[in-house]
């Protein structure tokens, strides 16, 4: 038995057939949605958002305008928490750092969105991003290696990237919509966590399938097992297609029911989105708000 088969053998891979996972997800949401579909949770979700702008046509001007809206957020919505982070391409890190007045993390993406470049390039990009002011790094797992079952190479690359992150948090993007198999998703979770990921993240939002309830259910259970074995908390980030309040509450219900309320804060739970904030603000105020 090789190192990674031995590692996987420590985890529970039973009941991971797609039909079983779907049935479990439906039950969890049905049992918990009403409890979490309340204003206090909407507000908490707001504080866990990575306000994301990862568009091909982003400009220094558009990112500056986004930062200005963040700077005015507390004044405009004084009783509500501001988002956890701004997530942008590396070339805009300096723009955000120079103009951001609020206490938000500055997140950026590396090896994005396909990760099919040299590991040395990703490591250099991490270092340059940190020098520019990034405090969080979202990197795509090397899927070409992982899907070829080159688990050692996958692990080695992620550990090198983790080392390059220094004090910055590392979020490893699994691209669960492409894996499309609960067993593969769980294996990807385990490798990423063992390699030192501070967060595991569903997706880039750049593929036809982004986050799914089933993937988040598998990820949350993998985190729970990892914490029970290692006494080490790993965060979970949902990204890709979360654009309305009900969907966000459903994801919140899954994570909270599996990992507990101690996970439901910005240090351990994030949602990457640009559209959700307006829906949450509208749900909280009872009127349509289009701020971001």
C-alpha cells in the first residue's frame, strides 16, 4: 500500500455514491433551512463574503470603484458587517492596498483558472502577490496531476506553494464540478488539507459547473474527519454560482449542521461572490438594494 492509499484508508469513504450523497444533502437542507433562514444568519453570511471581481475586462478604474464602495459600506450600512475580503487578480493587488480603508483581507488567485502552468511560475506568482500586499492566496489544485493519480506530485506542489505563502492564508481550489465524483472530491480534500491548506474551496467559477450542495457536503465531512484526527481546523469556501439568499442559506445550513456554529465565521467559512451581497442587503432591508 503506497503512502496515499494508506492515508485515504484512514477516512470513511462509505455511502459516497452520488445518489446517497444527494439524499443526505436533501435531508440536511430540509431539516435545517428554516432554522438558518433568518436575518441574523443573513448578516453573518455578509461578514463571510469574499467580494470577488475576476473578470477579463476588469480595469484599474473598475477595481478602484469597487474599493470605494467598500470604503463607504460602513457609513451606508452602519449596523451591518462588511465583507471579509476583496478577491482580485494579482495585477490589481496594489490598487486595492493603496486605496482600501476598511479592515478586509486582500485575496488573489494563482494558477487561475486552469493551473496548467509550471509550479515554479505559481510559486513566483505567490511571492510577488504577497510582496504587493496580498494576505490570502487562492490557488487551483494541479488537476492534471491529481486526475492522473499522481498524488505525490499534487501534494508536493501544494506544500511548496504553502511554504511560499509565508503568513498568508492558502485556499486550495478543488474545482469540484470537474471532478464530479464524491470519492475524488474527498481524496482531493484530504491531499489539500494534509499539504497545509487553510481553506479548501469548491471552484473557480469559470467552469460550467461551480459549487454544488453535494460537493460542499462531502468537503464539510472531510474537514470534520480531518479535525477529529489532527485537532486542526480547516476552513471551507464556497464559490461558483452562489448569487441569491436562499442558495447561500442552503450552503450555510449544510456547513453549520456538519461542522457546527464554531465554523460559521470569516476565519473558517467564506463565500466567494460579487452578486450575493445585494440580495442579502435586500433580504435584510425588505426592499431591493443594488449597491455593488
